[in-house]
C-alpha cells in the first residue's frame, strides 16, 4: 500500500461559501506542516481528510484508499481535533480502554497497546487520574495517545499546541517528531515555531488556497535577500510601520531594533538570514495579505 | 465488550441513580410492594362477589337518560374528549337538539322540556320528576341499577314524568345517545362505546368462582400480581422515564466534546448506535426486573401448596414492559440525534400525558393498538379478571409488537442520521436552526 496522501483539485463549500479552492497536495511520510492564519481553511482540510466533512469535488487518496471509503480510511488514520475532551468522569485508563474498543482493538492487544502509548506520552503515572483533573498539556498528550490506538499510518493533528505553555509545547513537538519517524503526521497550526521545529515539508494555506507547497529550506531560500534589520529611533517608528512589513521589534532605550521584509536594501539597513517566520510573512505579503502583521500577536 | 462499557457508562452516572430512585418512589407510591396485604380469596357461597358490566338495555337506558337529563337541566356536561376532564356548556340551539333527543326518548314535548327543565323560559327546573324505568327497576346503593324491585316511583300529576318510552328500541336509543355525544364534542358517557358503563350487575357465585379458578390455573396466582405490577410500572414510570436516560446519554458525546474522537474510530454507526440502545434498554430494565421480583416474592408465602408461576414477573417484564421501555428509549435517541436537543423529553412527555389521560376510562382494560402503556388495573379483590386479559391478549400482542417494531425502526433511522452526521452530511441542530432562521427571514420579508 502506497504511503502517501494525494490531494488533487479539492474544493469544499459550506452552503454557498467556498472554503477550499482547488487544493493540490502530495504528502509523504514524516511531518507535514500546514500553516495558515485562523480561518484560512486548515481545519476544513484536516476534517475532510479525517472523513468528518464531505468534499465538493476533487480527489483524495490516503495511502491508496479513496477518501470516499470512510470505513477503510478510519482504520488507517488517527485524528486529534483542535477542540476535544473526553468523558470527564472517566479516568485516563478507562477513557483509553473505551476508545480502544471503538478502535476495534481486541482484548489481547488492548492492554499492551494502552500501556505502551501511555508510556510514550508520559501519562503512565496519571492512569488513574480523572480526565477532568488533567492539565491542558496532559489532555493533549492523552489526545495523541488515543489517536495512535489503532497504530495509524496517518496522524492528523489540528492546532495541538495552541494554549500550551512553552515547556509543554516543546515536549509536544518532540513527541510528534518521534511519531513521524514511521508515519505521515499532518500538523496544522498557525504557530510558525511549531513548524520550524518539526517539519521538513509544509504548505501555507490562506483563504482556502494553497499559496506555498514545498520544503522549509525552499521557503527560506525564497526569502533570502529580502529580510533586513535596522535600528531606528522610536520617533521614526510610526512612519516606518506604515511603509514596511515589520516582522519583529526590540526596544533598546530610545532606539528600536526592527526586522522587516522589503524587495531592496534600504539605507541604514542590513541584510540578514531569513527565518521561517520571515519567509511565511513574505508569502502572505506577496499574496496580498496586508493585515497579517497586526495579527501576529505573541505566538510568533 | 463495548456493550459492557456502555452499560457501565450509564449505571455509573448520576442521572441513572435518579432514574432508579424515581422508579422505586413511583412504584412504592402505587403500593406494589404491599401486594401481600391483599390476598386472592376463593369466593364462598352467600357473600358478595363484586360487580360486572353488561349491556342490559333495560338498565342502561334509564340510567343514561337520568344523567343526560340532569346535565341538560344544568347545561353542564362532563366529557373526556382527549382524556382530560372537560365541562361543556351548550348553546341554546344545541340544547334544543338535546331536548329533541330527550323528547324522542321520553315522549315528552320538546318545547316543554326546554322551558321547564332547561329553564330557558320561566317555569323553573323543579317542575319535573324522574321515573327510573319500568315497574321493576330501582337505583341500588352502588350507583348502578338493578332489576328486582316492585316499587314504583310516585309521579305528581302536575309534573312532567321522564321515563324511557315503553316502545323505545335500544338500537335507536344508542343512536340518539351517539347524537348527544356528537353534540358534546365526543368523550361523554353517552358515546356508544361508553354506554355499557351504565350496565352494572352483581357477579354470581358461579361467575366469581370461575374467575377465581382462572386466576389460579391460568395466571397461577403470581401472573395476576405480575400483571398488576406491569400495569403500574408501565403507566407510572417506564413509558416516560427511559426517555430522560436516552437523551442524556445521546447528548453526552457532544457535551464532553468527544464526538470527533468517536466519529473517526473504526466502529460502525450501526454497531455503536445499536449497542448503545441495547445498553439503555438493559439499564432501564434491570431495576424493573429486580423490583418486579421483590413485589412478587412478597406474595409467594401466602399461597403455599399452590402451583405458582415463578417466572411470571419475567414474562410480564419482557412481554409487557420492555416494549414501552424500547419505544421511550428509541424516541429519546432518535430525536436527540436528529435535533441535537432534548426535544424528545417534551414529545414523549406529551404522548405519555395523553396516553395516561386517554386511559382514564379504560384503566381496567386498555389494550388499544397505539397505547403506550396498556392497562389492566385489576387486583386480587376483583380476582384479577383473567378472562378479560385473555380475551384482549391478541390486542396486547399486536400493541406490544407494534411498539417494539416502531422502536426498532426509529433506531434504524438513528443509525442513518448518526452516519450522516459523522460524515458531515447532516448537521443536526445546525440544520434545524438554519431552517428556523430561513422561515423567520421569509416571514420578516413578507411582513416588510
């Protein structure tokens, strides 16, 4: 069986509103990052891959199985939605047991599999803890564990690190990287740091359209020579904000150190090595997304 | 294994504990745990054996006439159109039609009836007297009428006398009473099916003995008690309470934000829905089976030496009560899956209230096809009326099979809805909200 996901000409509508436009992607083993702003269409794409939404047209083949064959697809995917929980009165072990039964695991393999997964996500000692008593990070890890119950070929993880503290986020990324050693892991996020730390291949999606599909290296390469730094006075900053696409700022006394995207080198500016944030910004910028800078917030 | 997990999920929940408590309280209030206080006694010659209803024209006609006349004079008629008590007041024109009916039955002048009895014109309502019937009839102490007295009632010459005309044909009488019932909007005691209620006669020793023998042989005593338990359990608790459990369990995935996790698992919609349904029915039936035995065991010692049917509670639990649990649960699951709201509680509650109230007149023997809870509220004092039950047994079987069949059909529909929601083809309450807002928008547009 082919170990890749092929998406061709995928369109998806919610009523009359189009959510995905002619999406074409080829996803292979390892971590695949799906990057985009909130509302860009990432969750719609993830849900469609998880058989939770119907496509309008186009073709999706998951490891050789057409998406229309939902029964077979469910056997080979694991899904962790953006917002989820479990029966609060169940403890971790019970919740895993229940979902393992729903995953079709036989009694003989259930115990072993649950033990291994709880160990993998570092929840063994919390086995008897009620789900309602778990922290956000623990709940996400439990979510990953349940998604792996059927030992899927494809793991679909939607915005898994949103709201986690930095330590938990790092732990989570490492866990996903480990899992991706022998699986396709699709990580959807609007947090660039998650992609940077884990993915080789990515797609950037904006307003339902894939505006970049390739490797992180190629994305960075495309941004080379277009990212600059400059130190300016605080007084100049308002005007520069209007003129430039600033990706970061650091205040040092009366001076501000800015990092920005531009087509050519400005006077007083120095070219610098682009990071994935810069490259992502550049793509959004070149796609006509002007308001993105105001949305970066603290998660960049 | 999944079945066990689902049962565990239900029985470990607080709503289930409330459900069990409500069943115990509901049944306790009907004294089902004190059946032993009321033993089945063999009739002895020379005592009273109770009464039975029979279609005796000579008894029914005067008794019904008397009631109609009384209600006509007050223009206040009692009916139960959909089971609920309703006082009907007729217009002058309608009263005139009742007067016409009374006139045909009694031979009195219609205008005089209207003037003097209904008091529509001056004359007062005391200007008449009522003669119960023929020479040999009088009212007995139980509110019924019996044949056997030689006394006549005295009529004063200046007053109108109301008695059924000697040449009144019973078929015509029923027709006239049917017309009166139509004028009242139906549901009165004058309805053709209800007229038999006016014919009450005492049981003879032989009849009472026959009833007793049937209770001992056919019901083997415990069957009668099990049936009485089922009558109370069906109408008081099991036709309504299971819907709460079904709604709560059906909404649990959504409330726990667990829908997407379950939707993407391998288990089919058919397996999951059916097992959940089965788990709900088992969880609802378990306390009932236990309580039916608790109730039944209490009378066993009173009949030592007699052949008892120790499986009778189980037979009635599955045959009589389970279809009520099945339909109530299925409505809960179906409507909750369809709308993602607890609307099923309202729907089932409405049907239950209607069924209970419609059943007021048939509490001793209610087996019609669409009854949610069949009725046979007859205890050992009335010797269980086993023959009535046996006579209606085919109706009961039809009713119970129909309810179980509808329940299974609803579960099939629930499976289809679940699968459609799972694939994002149907949005549940989102669909209904959209439909409602569409209707509102159209209404607003047309008003604008």
